[in-house]
C-alpha cells in the first residue's frame, strides 16, 4: 500500500481539518498515512473521530454539513512526532534550515527517507515549497520545479503552470514547464494530446512581453519535434474556454491570474447575494435559487480541486490551500494519490532529457 | 464647448454603435463631436437616427432594449472624412505610419491640431495607443504613457495602471504610473487621499518578482515625501476589496489581471445560467432570479465603465473596448468628458517633475 506523509500542523484549521481530511482520503482512496506533527494533538483528533464514528463536512457546497462515516480501525496510519511548527508569516529560508523538526520539514523527510511516496501540506506555501525543494531535490535536468494548478472551466479543467514557485523566469524554464505540464495533463488528466499554450497579452505571435517572445520559438521547436502540441498565445480571458489544456507562464503572472480568478469569483458571489437581499421578494427568490447557485459554486470551488502539485522535484509534493477544510484536504490527498501510480517523475525526466 | 474626436470606424460594431453612442453622449454630457471616418457611412447613420428620433440600447443589462430619444438637431457635430480604416489584425507600427488618412490617425490629428480636446477610439488597442503616442507625444518628463483602467468592486472602483500599454517595465516607470494613477484617482474619481498599492504575489514587503522588489523602495520614498499614500503589496484576490484605490503593475501582469477578471465573470455567469437550465423548476426560478442577476451584471459590466484612459500623453485619449456597444461608447465618451475639465495633464506634469 502506498503511504502519504501529511503535515498535520500546516494550515489555518490544523490539526483538526487536516487529520479529518486525510483520514477521509485514506478511507476513500485506499492509501496509508504518516501523520506528522504534535503527537498528542493528532492522537486527540483521531480519538475524537473514532469515538464519534464520523466527521462533518459541507463537501464544498457552503451549505449544510453532512456526516461522513470514518472507520478509523480500517485505516492504515502511523503518527510521527514533530515538535516544531512553521507559522504562516515566518521567513521561509531561515525557518526551513533552523526548524529541522517542524512538521513540514519532517513530513518531507518521510518521503526523502523512502517511508512515504508523497507529501501533502496546507502550511505556508513558501515553506512547503522550500522544504520540498531542499528535502527532495530536483529531477535531474530540471532547471526549476514549478507549481501546477488545475483550474475549473465550463468543460474540462485547465492546467496552469507555474502558479507561483518562480517569480522570475527564463524562456528555458518556461519551455520545461510546458513539457512538465504536458506530461501531467497526459498521464494524470488523461488528455491524449494536450494543447499547450502560453499566457500572453494579444493572441498573435509576436504579442507579449520579452519573456513570452523569447519562449515562443522554443515552444514552436518542441512542437515541430512532436514533443508538445503548441497552440500559441492564450489571453487571460481565454483561460477558461479550453483553447489550451495546459497554459504556461512565469510564477508571477501565473499567481496573479490564479488569485484574480479567486477574487473575481468571490466578489461576484457576494454581489449576487447582496442583490437578492435588496428586498423581500429578492430574499424569497434568493432562497429558491440557492441550491442552483450552490451547485455552481461546488463546480468552481477550489476546495474540490485539491492542491497544487510541485512538478520537477524527486518525489510527489502537494501544496494545499492555507484555508483548507477537511473536504479540501481530502482532495489534496486525492491529487497525491492519483499522481502516485503514474510514475510521473520518470516521465518528466524522460521528456526533459530527451 | 469642448469637442471630442471620435474614431467612427473603429470597433466591431462600427460605425453604427460608435455613432449612436457618441451622439447619445454628446446629448447627455453636453460636448461637441468631430466624427472621423467614411463620410457617407457616418452621414447615413446620423440620417437614420434623425429620421427615427431614437436609438435602442439595453443600457448594459443584457436585457430588453429600450428607446433612447436623440435630438440630432441639438447636437453640435462635424464630420471629417477619412478614407482608410486600420483593421484589428494589422501590424500596428506600419499601419500607423502608412495609413495617414485612417480614421484613428485622423481623429488623433484633430486633437493634435487643437480642434478637439480628446479622442475616443474603439479600434485596435495597439493602433489607438500608437496613434496617440505618435500623434500627441508624451507629457514632458513622462517615461512611458500607461493605460489606466477603472474596475468595479463591491464598493468603490479601483484604478489599475498599466492595463497593457507597456509589456516590459522598469521600476522607474512603475513609480511614475503610481503618480499618474494617484492624480487620476484624486481629481477624476474624487478620492481625497488615494491609497496606492503594487500588484504582487504575497502580502509582505520582499515578496514578488524582481520588478516589484525594485519598485517597492521607490514607492516608499514617494510615500515618505508625502507624494502618494503607499500601502504596499496587493495580491490578485485583493484587487476587489478596496485595500488600495490605485494598483500599479507592469502592462503584462496588468492586462492578464484585467482579462482574467473578464474571463472569470463571463464563465461564472454562463455556469449559473446552465445550472438554472438543468431542470424545469430551475428554469422557472431562473426566470424569477433574472432581474436580480441583471442588476448585478449591470454593476460589473465593463460597458458601464467606459474606456481605458491613456495617461501621460499630451491630450486626452480614451481607448474603448473593441466590442463596444452604443452604451459602452457613450460611457467611453463620458470618461473623456469628465477628464476634460480637470486639467489632469498639467497635474501629472507637476507631479512627475516636482
């Protein structure tokens, strides 16, 4: 059985939501767990779930919580005690080096030492990334690991890479992101021949900033070699219309795109709710409309999409949202679990070093 | 009376929507027009409106169109014949130089020659920008003009600068964008002491790409000199929560943010509509919910916000959306008209050269 290391102390709702979500995932996807963090706190959460027999979750609907039965006795888990925790605001480089017994560093170590095949953390994104980089190392030939994020659209999801690991990039790095994203879309999302685009301003070749213009010919070359199916520039508004399955960008623009998507969606939903609340009739219609809006919300809610995958490191590292609920955490573990059985890192190495 | 030059041939729905929207604006905001383009086509549109006495518009609601009375005889307009049109796909630099009698180049000329005080175009953004730059020149001291876009949020609007004029920027350029955006928010949006932030990834100082890190101290210095109220990094998801009134960024990230906002909103609204259409009850509730959703849509619809303002050129240049309807065009002319009476370019020059 595959085992996944869990940073049980990382995230705004740790350890409760993290332990609940991991056990839920372990039960649903048949994986083992190594829960890393303060032993007594983790054990207390497990005891609580065991005594109750269930956890409560809204399953990403923002609606009523329902009971999810958890049979703790059937779950294969171990607890590894780690004494320290890295906080959200701490300087990343320092804390990783100094806090060798922090839950995130120790859970990465569980992968590095071969006890686990993947690590999932909802702690500080910077710390989780740095710990994975230092603890696991890069796949040979990979210039820089990058964050791959799977975003919901009207139809099938789109992979954005880099979602924020590398604020400043070179064209060579972006060309590798394209290859890594291509492997991910092909083997994890089962898209036979993923269309790969580059995030830009303006649709035609020659539009964009210096980085895009430098990267374009490299992607064209990969296309001509049959290594990717390059479809050219993708504008921000085209992210969600499935013009490309994989969209390559530097970590700055990628993270801006990601966060703007989150911000726009959140504002719109608030505006709709405010509009319904503007009079009594609206309140009534709003109540009737709620199940439909909830269905829609469930479709786009990041919690359902699980975590971001750090591609290019030796091992599998999933970085979950800091505000992860048990449902979000369950899905982050699912991302790790589906990635496990695909030997994706070997495929990345083969692609990059061809 | 102030006169505004209109590129009557620019935009997907030109000349009809452009002529309709300009006449509407002229009537509503009391400005004169110089309509530039193919004389017979423009005259035919005016004759049609005159014969009917009204135009039809949904006023940005995506709902039923209603009649807007237009009294053509009371509007002060002249037509300037221009024989050429620059298409959306044409190479910008070349077409601007070669097509001296294109509607966009000729309408900028109307400002350069002093007959008009502002120019509005819904044609190719690149061509409108280049024509304005070459035709009007930069305000003395301004390194690069930038596009200022006013975005809707839950409460008051936020100014994003640069929205796409300069794909590659230096820290010095961004520091000037901050000053230009500050002047705009202060004198056009009437915000007494605008909060100025810089778009970044991560909230704390020191987070971001090399450009943000280089710009941060310059903005701090302007803050310490009392020239702007710098509030630090703004993440993508914070764009809409009024943490800052002005958000500075390079034209690449700015345009990505802008287009992602548009794409996300459009996808969400389609998803909501699809959700309601999933069963008969949904169709009925959806019909009842429509007026509320329409109110919300009206609030965020870019058409209501008019055009983007090119700040830093000698003269006023408003670039409207290529898909501008008459309602969008009316609002683009409104942006020009409200900017006219504020002597904003003198204030920019004073700020930059202090």
